[in-house]
C-alpha cells in the first residue's frame, strides 16, 4: 500500500498531494510498529505450548534434555546451537522435535535406530 501511495504522488493533482504525503507518513509509522512487534515475537523468550496433555509434553522434553547432555550425538547437537546465540529452551525444543522424527522413523520402518544417521 505504501508503494501505491508513493506512485500516486507522481500522478495525482497538487490538491491531494498533502493528504497522500500524510498517509505515507502514517503508513511508515504503522510499518515500523508492526516490524517491532514481529521482531519482539520472533526474537523474544521462546515459549513451549501448554496445549494438550502435560505428560505428553513432559516426557519428550525430558528425553531431549537427557539426550542433549548424555548422548554423544546429543552433545554435538547442543554444541552447534549456542554459537549463533540460541536460547537453551530453544535447543531443547529442537532436540524434542528431532527425537520425535527419529522415533517416528523407527516406528514406520520397523528397524532399530542407527545413531550415525542422526549427525548431531
């Protein structure tokens, strides 16, 4: 919409140009506000969803914590993340997701898990 208003400045009559300029200033403020809100939402404190059964959230979370600190490939996975400055909760959440994919793959292929395939 901002681009449309900028394009209108080139073609419209002089009588409406102040209104268009005012609208562009307002749009710039709105765009700035929305960008700040998006930044705060994405880069803010990572939160875990509280939807669903608590035990179904707790068990994979605890398994991910154990894997990150006790398994060799989990340690390698954990060491990769802090370099870009990832929050610890985000690392645990990523491992929870990875373990869920590994478990699903094992269940669907009916084969044992091979740690070498997980590449930390």
